[in-house]
């Protein structure tokens, strides 16, 4: 039989868990409100606009995200998780490196096509954001991981995977910005052009 003290402790534990869950849910709701504003305003989205979208005061937004850099990091983590999942799927569905590269580039450009304003927001990190938590850095790391696995399988030096991954990410991000100015170019065409540019070097060094 549980003592009165045990009941109180158990009740307190459940209350703490419920409070934590409620805070997490509220943060997700505010993050979604932020994304909606960013989709309209792009990199100029303000904390005032986000607060208005969520129907709250600005201090509450700061309470959940700390500052604008904290908001940037939250949005970056959300989209990085999605892209990382797509990149991992590219690796798991085929052992062909060219197919992996094409799928990864297409996944990135699909994100740009679906959420161009969010993409522009993520390419303009706040000055207080550490480089290691920016969207661009995470994309580079995801591609580097893909290359690292391939180099390991080929029993090659994995050292170049890091700089190669970030170079590819920078190239694709630059091309995606160009693409926003030239939307008449089909996504499949751009994917093929970028893959062709990358392929010769990757084929020689990871075979």
C-alpha cells in the first residue's frame, strides 16, 4: 500500500511531466507560428510579427526562444532534421553514389521550391549564431556523412569528407539562390546539371 507521502510524490512527478509536455507543445505551436510569418516575410520576419501571429505578447516569444538567434536555431533544427532524414533515405535506398548525390541534391532543391522564404531566412543566420549551429553547417555535415560512409566502404581516407561535404553544400545553396531568380529552369534540369558537375571528381575519388 502506497503511503500518503508516496502518493504526493507521484502526483508531483506527474504534474511536472504534464507541465514539461505542455511547455514543449506550446513551443512547437510558437515555432509553427514563426514559420508561417517567415513564409510571408522571409529573412525580415520580426519577433513582433511572430507574436501577433501567435496571439501573444513579444516577451512570451522571447521566453521560449531567448532571442532572435534562438528562434533561428529552432527553425534551422526543424528543417535540418527533415533534410537529414531525406539524405539518410537516399543512402539507405541505394548503394550507388551517383543516385545518392542526385537524390540528396533533389531533396534540397525540393525544400527550396516548397519553402523559398524559409530557405532565404535560413541562409541569413543572426550575427550571434555560432557557425556550428547554422543551417548551412548542418547541411554540409549531412552531406559529409554521406561521403564519409562511401569512402569507408571503398577503404579510402575519410579526411576529405568534411571539406568536400561543405563545398558541395555551398555549391548547391548558391545554385538554389540563382534558381529562385530563374524559376523557369525545371528542378530536374538543375539537379542533373549540378550532379554532372560533381560526378567526375566524386567518381574518381570514392571508387
